[in-house]
C-alpha cells in the first residue's frame, strides 16, 4: 500500500469491465492480474505467477517507507514503475500526435469543479469533436454527466487507486475511436499528490484550483503545480462571498512554477471562459498542423508511388 496517500489494491474497471494490471511488490517481484493500477507488461513479457499468500502492493509512493525494504531498493522499484508508465505514455502521445488530437490531463482536489467545467466547455465548443476519459475510484456519475452533453466519455474506476496511469488511458483510448483533430480531456482522480508523477501521454497538465480552497495549495502541493503548464482558478463568481486572496494564490503558484499560465474563470457565470476556449482552440490548431503520419501510412504512400506507371523520358 502507498504510505503517501493510502492508495492500495482494488479492481480497476474501464466502463465496467475489469482491466488487467501488474503490481510490483515491496520486494521487487511482480505479477499480473485483474486489479490494480493497470501497469501491464508489453506483449511477450508477462510475469504471471500464482500466490497462496496474502500481500499488499506498492505503486509509486514518492515518499514510501516499506518495512524491511532498503531505501535504495525502494528507489529502484519506483524508477521501474515510472519507466514502465512512461513507455506507455509515449505510446499514447505518439498515437494522439499522429491523429492531431489535443489531449489535456485535468488534475485537482476533489470538489474543484472539474466536471462542471468540462460540461460547460463541451457545450460552448459546439461542433468541435470532444471526448472525455473520466477517472474516479467508484461510480460512473461523472461520465454520465459528460454523456448528457452529447460527448463520448469512458469511465475508469480505480478502486482504491488514487490516480490514472498511462496504461489505463491507453485502454480507454482504444474504446473511444476518436476522430482526427479531436479534443481529449482526461479528468484525473481528485488528488493533488500522485497524479503529478504519472505522465498519461497528454500535451499538458492543467491544474484546477477553486477559490473555495486555500490560497496556499500551490506551495503545499508543489509537485502538482510544478508539473502543470496551466492553472485554472475556478469559481471566481464566489469571490464576493469569500475571504480569498487571488493574487496570493497566483504568487504561490509562480513561486513553484514561474512559467505557469493562469486563467481566472467560472463555469457557472461564464467569466473567463472565452480565454479558456481560446487556449483550447490554439492547442487544437497546433496539434492539427503538427500531425505526424504514422510509419504505416508512410509505407503505404511509398508503395502507392512505386506502383504508379513510370512516364517515358522525353
């Protein structure tokens, strides 16, 4: 079990279907089975084995202290898990880039207003193709809210897991069948700790901080704000009723990440939504013009050119 956040074993499901997963034990051994964080070894490298004992699992606690495991061994285990996740993330990133899909990883504390913001954003984007991957420990309520807007959504339930990982997202992408030049928004599990460490293959992490939280969240959870390229300061319509220092929140965010961009907005009142939509459209345009043809497409094009009859020299 992760001693940082309490994340532990629990069945991962994608739209209700169990997802195969791999766990790394505190002693470094692995096995694959139908629950956990979805870190499945690549084809041909399975490490399945049977167990007749009870055990707990470690996933990647940045500050874990597993009993009986030397610190250098824990570092090795953590690096192994991250490397495996990053390999899946790179596969996701390449697949998205080849289709011109602009993907964002939305991260925040629970209750920041992510789902409400997503629903409002989808409505305002109108004809733009948008899909959502929803991450929660339990229930499909948020995915159902997204689907009510007309956008496709895949629900990933992590059980006791505290974050999405790249393999889970890759599995969900296989079910979404996104058209080219789409917008993909990944709503991560509400948590400002572990999601900071896990690349999902997104173009950017977007951290959402609501004005109903403390201004000092960025310095309390610096890894998340350091990993994000954009901070959405949400629920600004409530500022007249709160004792909240907006400039302090922005100052703290830029203390840990001087390059972070900040947009103040409210999905309820619509304040700041135009700037948010401009950000999304700019990202979509860049993804479309940067679209890379796949190796298969290039080979097919070369074969097509080679098959064309040669014109006689004149």
